[in-house]
C-alpha cells in the first residue's frame, strides 16, 4: 500500500517538474550498482538485470525513464545493450572494473543529487534485488505476463521461427511495474 501512496504522491509532484539530468546513461546506473555492491561479486547478468529493475521501478514511481536507451527483448531475456556490451568480457565471472570510455568511468553527474528520487530507487532496487543471483533475477524477468514474457510468448505462437530482438516499450514496462506494486503477494516490491 505504501508504494501506491508513493505513486499517487509522486505522480502529481514529479511529472510536472522541469527535467533534471534524467535519463542517464545505463552504464552510469550499472556503475552506481557497483558502488552499492561495495565489493560483493557482481556478474554481467546480475548487473544487467539490476539496471532493468531500477529502470522499471523508476518508470512506475515517477513516470520518467531512468536510462536513455531502450531495453530489448533478446531470446534469453530483457537486455540493456550498452550494459551487456560494457561487461560481456567477464562472461559468467565477477565484474572487475566499472564501465568506462577512454579510461573515464561513466557516472551519474554530481549535479543530479537534486534528483534524490532516482538515487533512492536505485538504492532500494539494490536492497530488494541485490540478494539474488543473476540467474535468479533473469528467471524473475521471465514470469508470465512480464514485458519480456509477452514478447517471447508471441514469438513462440507465431509462424516465424527466428527470434529477433525487439524493443520493450517503456509504457509496457511502466504498466507492468505498476501492476507489480499493486500485487500484495509480491515480495519483490520497492517500498520507498
């Protein structure tokens, strides 16, 4: 119930506000999770799914995207492409370094401290989902009715047999995460 109150409270307060520094580069969000992990092992799969969850919850709570790029439905789950490519070199192993360009790590700009809601949502995403492995998080994104699940199911019901990456629209992500907030049996809700 607290999340629904927060949704209604934020819908009137945050949506009309002037745009701050959102949306962010997805790799900056990934690096923020690396900071929050404080040395705990993170795999490429886990960090990709954490960015996915943070983006979905941010959409549901604020009505605004957290990241600049689209999330895509790949054959084995939802993927944030820039995060995937930034960390794919680690395979199934632990990420050893932050995502960077020309030696400079991507970061949430310091002036965005004005948007504490984004940082709160990222931190709460870590608190709720950080305890799971990448495989567990991936399995949760495959739930029936999830944005990826809907695309994957429609692929399997079609006569076309070659799966092609498709964009998961932000409005579908937002509606899904709002429905998750309303589901009282869902233990994986963000409580701000």
